[in-house]
């Protein structure tokens, strides 16, 4: 009874011991000595295997010069909140009770279906809540914003630590896992969308950070010209996430000998494209225009995939011959890759969020960690030598 009950009780407690200990540069042994307990006890408490007594909690708080409630707080669930459902589809098409992520962006409570994370992550990422009730819809630009009542499955204070990042680089999810490893509670929710859509979501106040990779056709500069045009008047920082290779993804062995953009106009070549505004789509259109090839001569130009990995999967399944994407997607599905250019993937971060939301700065600190950069480069096609560099507008 004892150990099982300890684990059950501690699971209802928000435990910030590891976060506060590492923030002060203390080892588990250091903290154990300062608080008069064993290192094994510190380890068990941080692992949520042991709920400390009042006396031990007071000792730990004294050693860390903080309040007990800064270390341990009761997690409350079942609270109901009203947020704005941001969805491409109407609420009536969602199953009820629909599983959703809930994100505080500025003074708004943004709600998105977990299913929009994709077919795999839908079953791997826990929901923050369930839609209990929907009301009438309102319009924000070309998206639907619908007030919904959400019954929370997590403590609201934990939800407030989450940040939303829009973009097309799946390595953002890896960054989120690193962040959670070192902060214990803070998480990143990555919404997959093309570069243009990500910047638009940032402008509408639906996410904290937008990722993009759009090379200007005139200057050859990555991202900055696009940001200057589309975020004029916004106070933002541009932070480099990585550089990567963009090119043509083709079937293993390149059986149709696709070597250049002009090959896409051949009658025997089937393309899988990306949506308008995506960095890959912009690159394709630029190269087609430079080669004097119109989209009408490209078979499959109007057939769209939702991400780099989606493009690669369709080609790997034999449903298309070629698509524009990044090398890591080709590597993941065992495809051949024909390089077209190297581009910079940058993160656009409003300055107000950096100062107002502590998780945003922690996320930016996480991506420059040596261990994280090494793992990203191991994915293939990434260069992290400029990761964390602040680009000047």
C-alpha cells in the first residue's frame, strides 16, 4: 500500500524541485547535504516516486531560498474554461468530446484539436482538455474562430507554461522534448504548416513563434525580405534554428532520371506539390519560372501534401515521382535527393513574448545546447553552426 499510494499522491502534485535545483547550479548531492536528507531521497522526489513530508519540504525550500508552494503545488483538473477554437474544419465535424490542446497566447486562450498534430502524434501527445460545448462561430481573417467551452485535463498553471510554434520543421518537436527534459513541466506544441501560413498565424495571435524558410528570388537572402514585407510594424526577433538543404525528392535509385526542374514537365513524371505560401512551393515556382516552365505543363501541380514528411511518404508509397522538400525527409523515407539550394530556417519571435512568457526564452536557450544541436545534425541535412544567431532586419 505504501509505495503505490506515494506514487499516486505524488502524481497529483506539481513538482518543480529539479527545475529550481538546476537553476541554482546545484547537484542532487549538494541539495541533499544542504537540506539534511539523502541524495537518494532527492532523486526519488524529483522522479515523482516519493512525496516529501512537510518537514522535508520545508528543509528543501529553505535550502533553495524559496517558498514550499514554489516547489510543490496541488494539481487541479476538471476546471472549465472558454477559449477560441482555431480549426480548418467546423466544430460540428469534430467528435465530441473532442481532444484539444489549449495555449495561452497573449490575452487569448487558443484551442486546437489534437488531431491536427497528425496521425501519429494524435495518439502520442496528451490533450490539455476536452471540448464540452461550442457556441456560434466568428471570423478572423480566413480562419474560423469559434468560442468553445473546454473541460481541462491538466492544471491550468501548467498549460500556461506551454508555447505554440508554427512551421514545417519536425525537429521543433525534438526541441520541445529537450525543453521538457530540463524544465520538467514546460512543453512546446508544434503546429505543422507552411512558412506563409505560420507567419499568418503569428500575425493573428494564434502562436508564439513562427518558423519559415523563404529565399528571396531577387536578393537570394533567406527570410528577412519576406518578414519585412509581411510583418511591417511588428517588433520581432529573427533567430536562426538551422540551415538545411532543399531539393527534389525522388524514388530510390531515381528510376525516372529526374535531374532538373525542367524534368517536371515530362509527361511521364508525376509531382506531389505543397500548398501556396509554403517555402517548398515558393522554391518550386521560382525555379519553374526561371526555366520558362508553366505549372500547366507539370502533371500533379495541383495535388497537395501538408508537410515535407507527407511529400516524402507519398513518393515512397509510389503515388508520385517527385516533390520539392528537404534532405532529412528524403533520408527518413529512404529516397534519393537532388539538391537545389541551401536555405536558412529561422524562427520569428515577437519581442513581447520573450519578456512576458518565460518558456519562450527557455526554448531559445534550449536550441543552442550542444547536445540538441548534435542530435539535430544526426537527422541529416541540417547545419546548426548558426543556431541561435540573431538576424538583423
